[in-house]
C-alpha cells in the first residue's frame, strides 16, 4: 500500500491498529462531520472530512493546566541534576585544556592569581 509520508491509514478496517490518539482524532472528526451535516453548515476552509488525511489541517491548541505529581517531578529533576554532573566535569576539562592552549601559544598573557594570606596569630 503506497502512502504519502504525511498520510495515515484511516479506513474502518484498520482502526484497531491505530494508536489511541489517532483513533480519538478520527472519532472526533467523524463526530464533527456528523454535526456539520446535521446542522446544514458547509465545511470550513482548512478542515477536511473525517478520514481524508492530516496534511493540510492545523489545530490550534492552548495548554490550560499541566498536572504532574510532585514525586514524579522531583524524580525528574533529580535525574536532571545527576545527568548534569558529567556534563559539568566535561566542560571543566575542556575549559582547562583551552586555558593551557592559550598559555602555551600566548605566554605574554597576564595570569591572575588570587593570593589569600592570613596574618600570624
């Protein structure tokens, strides 16, 4: 079965094989088409009848609420912190080598050293 890259199989026979989101979308389109047909309104430009494909449709969306349990969010951020540690080590090594290269090629650059001294007693 040859299909374009953006077309999805939406015949009635393969509805069970579709992911849940595509199945819901197909049902919503069919419901919308039935409502348009029952109210006598013409199909608006930019929207296609149910089962004609996804290529030319644009659905505006607004996120009104993001409900994430606290423990899941906490675990996610702990994983992010743990993943950042090797990245910081690698960044430190890269910057150290760049500093050594600058010092090798430009020995006249002034090196700043912070000296901390404590008076006796």
